[in-house]
C-alpha cells in the first residue's frame, strides 16, 4: 500500500483492494485539493477543511465513493473501517464539537487518522483504537492537540510509522490558520527532522519494530 499526503489533514491510501481518501478539504484552506479518486472517503468532522467529499472523484469500480462520517464498523469491498468517537477540543466537544478517529484496514496495514483530535486520548479510546501500523497525527495546536501532546499520543499508540499533519504552511489561508504552528515546531519537540518524501510505501512484513517518524511532502 502507498500513502500520499494531499495537504492539510488529507491523505490518499492506495492498495490492491482499493483506494481511500481521508478528510478532503475545500479551497478555503488556501489551496485546492489535488485531483483524486477513491472507493471510500472518511470525514472526521463537518468543518470545511475536512469534509469536502464532493471534491473526490469516484474510482473506476464505483459510481461514487462510499462516504463514512460517523463512528462504527464498516466493510466496503474488502476495506475495513472502524470509527471511534472523540472530541475536537478538551471540553468534551462544547467548543468545537465531536471528532471521529478512523482506523482503516487495507492490504493488511492498519492506518489510524486522528482527525482534529483536541484532547489527550483516554485509556478507553486507546483500547478501542487498538493496534496501529501508521498514525496520521495532527501537530499544529490551537484547533487540535499541540506538538507536545502529539508526541505523547504517538508514544501511547506506538505505531510503526507516525506522519504529522494539520500544521501551518505558507500556502494556508492565514486569516484562518495564523495561530496554527508550523511543522518545524513539532519536529523540534519530537527531536528529529526527517527528509520529506513524496509517498510512503508499506508492506506488512517489513514494518519497523520501533516507531519511525515520516514527513510526507504534499502533492
């Protein structure tokens, strides 16, 4: 399976069994979502920088992508998805609402997308999420967990790979995202600065035993 970063909090998972797009965004983010197609789309919450399902084209296998927006268990053409309820803030959703953490099983690889997680994970959430091979983790703070909380979350879930997302870039609309910290802030907190790569290729048999931090350059 290959993971490609589409920018902001959006990723394309492409495997032998199908393709998944997670948290596609509207152009109000400051840039346009690349042209992309999928069998399945997951939406962590209904904010414009995460819910642009209409921007995703259907794959050759479907008339339209299957859309998942709520917690629960799903099975779509051999792709398994499990959604865990969480919150967009540290006040149980009273500020920004609920957030769904999605774990996708595709080609025997478990990918967990934290969405706009706004608080530290509870023990129950960690247990419900279970094993994680690849963790897609927000790191920019303000709207989500910050750099220090992101490091702790990565340590709690112990993925084979951790990929940061939801951080400020020069392309972001600064009227909205000025308070979002940049990637360098997180990398300083983590204590590593990996060279960005265009995509991450994954095979179950070759996953590392210790967590490796991966920075993906966006398309």
